[in-house]
């Protein structure tokens, strides 16, 4: 039975209206070899029980990252998610709600977003945070557009040590805005060359993007970059790892103007393709240029505390020419996950996650440092991931490690040829234990040592 309830008369009238004699004539532009001739060759129908068994067998062939020992990073991390996060997200009043247009019936959703904004503001030490973005890449792209609008300039300096996927999104955004992106090279230690930063800032840049830590895992001299930017009248945009902020100075402390990042580490599982969570925070003086929406707390005429959408600068709410962005939805469910995650851990628990990530990554670094055929080109100035260089092509090493149940990192040679074909990015989170670090060491000794 067709689910499109058109009668033969309906179809005939539509064909006549567009000047076509038959449905087959609509397919003329499609090459004959691409058309299905006759009926589809389908297998015999199955019962419900058989379908469930068949789909289960197909699903059983998957090998998700969560089922392996994962040292993958580059923006998406394998972290432990406390049970309360999944419990709260599974409540129907949250996972079925789309967006809080009517404040009087959306108080729970609005409060959740407000709490999320408050937590992000505290985490980044910034004045205000908006009600989330799609992911880190779009958050950074929107912050660049925002900075150019504030400064009325069209040049932005971007570090070369940036995720290639983030950079691809930036490149897709800026042509329509006539914005020019200029790369900032890294020096011998893998961090920004400050002399180049100072020289390029003298050419009327709107902003400098600081990745902290950068894509190679290294900790930048944030305070010095901030001073250089502001001395030339440019804004500082900080692209930060939220977990690192438990042990590193937050953007507000080194006077960043806009802070953005990826919130997947805050209670959101690794998933192929998402969903992700972009966060954005800024100084109050720039809040009206911030894309998306803001939720604020207020009191009603009876003095009861309530929540409302205060700023809505997206094109769906105001005149298109006045809108800051056409990003039309916030990641409310993912933002809720981040808020529940942070509240569940508390400040001490969150610091412990960061501390363990820091210490375990440096433990693995020291284990690898004495292995023949393995080199660590940038030293120990990193938070929780670092560059490892092996004496064989990285792809061969990764395949060897995968056979041992290890996802050993991300190959860097294709995106960063100067690092060599044996370079890979290794991330260590609080989930990795001593036995797993030792197994990685043993695989590196066998494969990375060329044996």
C-alpha cells in the first residue's frame, strides 16, 4: 500500500500541469543503467523475531571505539560518563523538547540552559556564555565572524597547529564574509612563533585565534599572545579544551575576548558524526554580537524566580539583516548533558579528571621516551595528548596496535607533512589504567622499534 495518497486522477493532473505525458518521462535524464528494471530483487520476508536476530548479527559486527583501548583524541575523547547523566537525559520532558519558544511552558528547559550557561561562564572565567553552538568548529567560525564585525576588519590570524577538520569548516565559512585567514606557524617547540604573531598583528588584524592546548597537545604562552593582540587593537579568541581548564588558566584570566571549544568531553559519548556541543563565552561588552540565544533568570509579578530568553540574535527571531548568524538551533540536550556532568562531578571531581589525564599522559610519555625507534619531538609541555614519532609509517603502527585491541592515535603525516609519515597524536584520558599504558608501551617497542 502506498503511503502517498494520490489517486490516478491526481497523478494525471500533476503530469499535465508540468507538461509530461507519463511518470516514465520524468526519468529520461537518468541513465538507463542506473534505473531499476522490473521489481526489486528482495529476499523472502522475515518474521519479527527473524528481523531482530538478523539486525542483531549485523550490529554485532561493529567494533566501536568504546570496546577498545582508545588513545584517540584531536578534539573527541574517551571519557567516563557518570550514570546520572544518562538518567537525566532519558527523561521524556528533556529528550522530547525541541526549543523553548514559550517561556511559560518551558521553565525546566530554560532553567537547564541557564545553569549550563552559568557553568560555562565559571569554567572559562568569562562574563557570559550563550545557549550553545553545534560544535567547536562552527563555534570558532562564528566567533571569527563576530570578531570581524566588532573590529570592522577582515583579517584573522589562525594557528597552523589547528585541527584540520576545524580548519575545513573555517574555510567553508569565510569566503561569503570576505574574511581572510592567515596561518601562524609553530616554532621548534611546537607552539606559536611569537615574533611572527607580532609582525602579522601590525597589519590590522581583527583577531588572533589561540588554541589552548593546540592541536599537537602543547600548551601555548597564552598571556603573551593576549598582550600582543591587545597592543595592536585585535581581539583574542581562545579555542580551549574544557577539561584542561581545571588545571590551566581559563581564558578570562589571560583577558581573552571570546572563548569557544568542544563540549563533547563533558558527558557526551563518542559517536561517529556526533552529536557534539560547541560552547561560546564572551565579555559582556560584546554580548549583543554573540550568535544564538541567551537565557536569563528573572522574577515574575508574584516575585517567583523564572527564566526567559533574553537575547535572540539569530535570523529566525529578528530582521535578517540585523541577525548575527543564521545558526538556528542550540544543542539543548547536549548542553544539559554537560551541565549534569559538571554538577555530578563537582569542582573536586572535575579537577581529578583533569589531574589523572595529565599524569597518565605524562606517564605514557616517559614509558615511550626510552624505546628505540620512538621519538617525542616536542617535549613535555602538554596537557593530555602529545606527538609520538615512530620509525615505521604511522598507518602500519596503528594497524599493528589495532590487532592488539588498541586505537593508538591519529596519524598526522597527511595533514602535517613536516612532522613525517611516522607521526601520530596520542591522547590519554582518566579511563586508561596502568596495564593499558604498559600494553601500549609494549606494542610501540615491537612495532615502533621496527621489529
